[in-house]
């Protein structure tokens, strides 16, 4: 390209160099030619006018050579003038012919009427050629200028052009890329984009816009959008408002617009339009449409869900809530008739049906009242179906039963609905969490072809709501059942029992009748439950409930209060003996064995009875009285019944008062420890004592242990009080050892059954010994035979733990009164047996007591165990025991239980006697 430009510059300079003289020559030549032409004109038109010889003729113009020469006399000498005749005869001449080359101009002269001549003007071109050659000098200068100009300027222009082309190319590539990104963005957006210019003409619209509005593709840019807007308006439910808004936007081009459009097909578009600015000037408008139909439908469904669930939560009838749901489903569909079929009761057989407002009410009435068989067949068939698809969001429209009109199980139902002008098309089975059938939702149409695409989704959502509503109802029923019925026996529980009792008393106040309230407790149930296990114990309770129900009427109430306690409300009895008859019937019914896991078990009842209104007209008092009478029956040995009496109430009140007092006795310091001496028969010395608990009541004084010890056992206070006794005894032992001259004494403390069941008993005893500083060999523990045999293996483990703590003296108290097993007796880590007072009382005259005492002493000695006889009160008893080898005695013959100070004094007195003879 530079070589080409150089060549062009050279050609241009050369051309300019040549053109300057050439142009000068042409111009000079034309100028000289024009002068000669002018001179010819002067010579030709210089004439002498002469009159025509013919009469009446006009004047003519004739030239004479001399006249012509005279006329051209003004011409310079360089111009030659020649006039020649027709035969080239020279007629006149002025100036000689110039040197060649010549510039000649010729014209014809009329000499007269018959003759003519040629006027020729000649001028030499040699001066012009000479000047033209001189013009090569400025031409060369201009050629050089032209060459330089044509050589440098195009290169600059070329370079700049190349730069501009490069910049333009880069710009075009960026623009193409931007346009590609813009186009891709425009086409990939989920919104429909429609761009117009300031005149409302369409500039661009993406495919999404045309697809969502179902428009044809426009071929021309800047097409008039009136047609497009017309198509949009035709698809709207309110085209007038849309057209008015468009008109307002065209008038106010810089205004933003945002609203929601509803289409005739039920869809909803979010419409946003805003002006497009370039350099602060509005150049058009960008309009976007977003399909929010799903969101609108979701909002509508959420509103429906909230309304339905609120109705369910607020306790409105299930039928009303489902009716509202069906009505909303029909409104959202626009074409569907929705019916919901479900069971009135969760376990009942009667079916219910609700529908929206679109379905005629007589159809629903007929279904409910006359077509239960048809509905029952459908329910039975759907219930038996296996592997029915389960509803789930991941599986679209799952659980929908399609084409029910072609299924045999639906034929009767479809015929029934077809008779009313509607066609059943599909249904959704509503199932519970455990897959049991809760109900059915059926979709009907007048024209099956008008099924809407979203109807199945609506039905799925409706099924989900029905599922929630019905399961909530079932949950409420279960809660109601749990709140009022015992979960094990299905009998009324305590709450329902109180309600039934109050209702019975209210009814009987008007009719002036009698009501009997019975409290029933099973004898030895705890033993059976612990021995056979809780599962068989629960079965026993269920069998007990069945037997009790068999003994009463339908109008009576049998309830379970808890554990093995049952109550019966006998309404409308005539006399108290009627209640006694029922109690006897119950006792007789319980005489038969209970069969538990192929085992026969016998259980007897203890029954307490109170009568309304003779005993009380207050339900709380009646419950308390019946409970009191039941405990009296249990105290009397069980397997019987007792009517409440006022004496029982007094005893119960005393017992309650005593229990309340015991709960405060320990904190008030009302408990005391008494000591009953133990005498060694071999040397006559007091070797120890048994620590016995006493309660000094603020008003009643010392209370018999037989009155308050059982209450401590029943209330569980025995554990706390037992720990206090252990601590008090250890402190007393330590006091005797450090402040008196008493010989070493071993003090026995009784352990209760509750204490023996504590896994940390050995550790607790060891902590007390360590805290008080008493050696374990000075503490003796006594455990009754019945407590040991309650759980022998547990007793062995606990006693071994105690023995390992260093306590060497462990006695079996009340030996012979329980059910000792010799195999367990040899396993127990014991060193002493205490012969019970009941065997000592008949000595030495009662043969049975003699035999038992001798056997126990012999057996104990054979097992290398010490024998202690308790309750020795007479000399003959003492003599018999000494003669038969008893080791130690304890009883009133030595001393009754006395306070610690008195016991210490007694020991000192015995030690001072220095006698080995027995008193």
C-alpha cells in the first residue's frame, strides 16, 4: 500500500506538472482564438450602405477590401490580415504572415451581389508555446507540492483509517458480544420483555413474552404495536383498564407502572413498565410481564389452608371445615364439582359426604341418606387395595385414581352422579399416616373434557388438608379418650369417674334415690406383679376389669383409679343390701382362678362401700369414706367388703393426723431412741441392747410403735427416720465410750425393708460410722425374716456389702414367723437368729412352742449361729431357755426399753454386782 501511494503521488505530481503549462496553453490558445473571432466579426460587419438600383428595394451590405482593412486597422502588427478572392487571388493584405505555427480564423465577405472573398486572420503560436514552456516551472513546483501532499497525506489518512478500522472492529466485536449477552439474557429470563420506542412502536420482544401471551412472531422492526396491544387486551378479563393505562403511559412517557393483570384463562401476570433513558432523555419504554399464577394459586391455597385449619383448631365441626374446603376448590378450578367422602366416626361404618356450593344440595342429601350402600362399596374396595401410591411432593399427582368411570368398583357411584348431570372423572384417596383409609375426594365435571390442568394439584392439596383435618380429629378423639379412659383396661379413669359420680349424685338428688360407691383393691397384687412380671400384671388388671363389668349393670360405672384400685358407682339402688349383693357377687367371681400365661393365679378383692346420701351428700367425702372402708376390709384380712361407719372416719382422721405429725416430728426433734438390754445367759452380763424408736407426741405423749411404725413404712418416711436412728445410736455409742466407764456394748438397730432396697445402704452406714468415730464391731443390724425373703438374692447382695464394710453382727429378727428357705438361710451372711416372742410366750407349757423353740435353737447351733430369745418375761421361760442352750435373752424380765441414761445406769449396776447367777 505505501508503494502504491508513492506511485500515485508520483503520477499526481507529474500530472500536475504537465497540466499547468497545458492548461496555460489551452487558455492562451482559447484567448487568442477569441480575439481573432472578434476581429473577424468587426471586419465582416464593417460595411458601407448603398441604395439598391431597383426601385423600392432595401439597402444591402457589401464589403470592400480597403474598407475591411481600414476597419481592422486597430489589430496589432503580429496579426496578418489577408483578403483573397474566389480563385485564391490576393485582394488585399496587411502585415506579413507570422512564423509557424499559426492560429488562423477565416470568414466570407460579400464584395457585391455577384462576388465574395475570404478574410483570413493569422497569428503565430510561437510566443504562446514559449510562455507555455515557461509555465513548466510553476507546474513543476506544483507537481512537487502535489507529490509530497499525495505521498504524506494519504499515509496519514491510511494509518488513521487503519486505526479507526481496528477500533471500529474491536467496538463492533464488543457490541456484538454485548448484543449476544443481551439477547441471551433477554431470551433466558423468565419474564416476558417488550420494548417500545417513544412513539409506541415495538423495538424488540423476547420469545418468552410471545410464548406467555401466545402471540405470533413479528417480522418487522419498529412495527406498530397497536396490533400487539390489541391482542394483549383481548386476553385480559378487564381490557378497558389496561387500554386506559397504556394511553396514560403514552401521554406520560417518564412514569413507572406496576400492577397485576388477570387473564381470561385464569392466569395472573405481574406487569411492570418503566421508561428507558439515554443521556437523560427518554428514548423508549421497557415493559416486563411475569407469570405469577403459581404464586397466586399458592397464596389462595395457603389462605384456604389457614381458613380450614383455623376452623379445625377452633373446634368447628369437621363437616363444616371440609365443606369450606370443597367450596374453595371449586372456585379455584372453575369447572370442577368437588365432593369429600369420609366416615363420621373413626371406627364407625356410617359415611358422610360434603361438597361445594356448585353441586346441587339434593345430590348430597341423596348420597348421605339413601346411598350409603354405594359409598360403602367404594370405601370397602379402596380400603382393600394394596400398594396404593402414597402422596408425596416428589411424585406429582401421586395417589390420584384416574378414570374412575371405567372401574367396576365405581360404577354404581358414577351412575348415580350421571343421573344428576355430572360425571365423576378422578378421585384422590386420603390415607392416614399408618396407610388406613380416611376418606375420598372425587372430582366431577359436566363436561369431562373441561378438566383444568391444575385441578389434580388442587385435589392433592385438598387431600393433604383433609388428611390433616381428619388426623387432628382422630388425635382429639384419642386425647379425649386418654383424658377420660384408662389406656390399659379401657375403663373410665379418675377424671371421668369424678364426672360420672357428680352426674349420678345430681340425678339422684332429683329422684331421691340411693347411690352406692365401691372402692376395690386387689389383695397381694404387688406380690403377683413383682413375681410374674408387669406384663402378666397388666393382663391380670384387664381380666379384673372384665370380671367387674360382668358383675354390674349397663347404667353402673366401673372405673380404674390407678394401680390395682377400682371403683364402682351403683346408681338407682333401693337399699344398701343391693350394694352388698354386688360386692358378694364380685367376691364370688374372683374366687375362680385367673389364667395368666398358662398359670393359675388367685386374687381376692378388698371392697369398701359407702352410701349416698346416708353417709354424705358430698362426692369428695364419699370417695374418702369408701377408701377408708376398703382399707378396713384389707386390715381385716381382705377378700371381703365393709360398709363405711362413723368410727372408721374417726380412725381415718386419727391416722391422717398422725401421718401429718410424723412428717414434722423429725424436724421438731420429737423422736427418741430407747434401749432394751440383752443379757448373756452364760455369764449374766449385759452385753448390749436393741435400739427402739419412740415418738413423744406434743399432746399424746409417747405413742406406741405399733401405731406409727406402719405409717412410716407406708409413707416412705422410714428411710429418713431410719438414717436418723442409725446416726443417733452411733453418736450414743461414741458418747458412752468416751465419757463413761461402761463395758464394751454392741447396740442393735433394726433395718426396714425400704432401707434394705437401697443400693447404697452399706456406703451410708459406713459414712455414719466414720463420721461418728464408732468401730463397726460395736454396731449390730437386725433384719426381719419377711424382709429377707421378699427378695432373697437382693438381700444377700446388700448384706454382703454391709459385711464387707466391717459390720460383723447381722441378726435375723422374728425368725420363724415368715417363710424362710433353708437354702437361702445358709447363704445369708448372718451370725444370729432371734426367736420370736410368739414362740416364747407359751413356754414352758405349750408343746408346739417347746418343739419350735428347741428346733430353732438346735438348728442355729448346728449352723454356728447365736440364738437370742426376745420377749422373755417370766422365770420359767428363762429357765427353759437356759436349759435348752439359748445364748442371749431380751425382755421385761431384765428391763423394758429405757432411755439411754437409764440404760447406762442399769449396765453399771449389773457390772457392780459381780455375780454370774441369773436373777
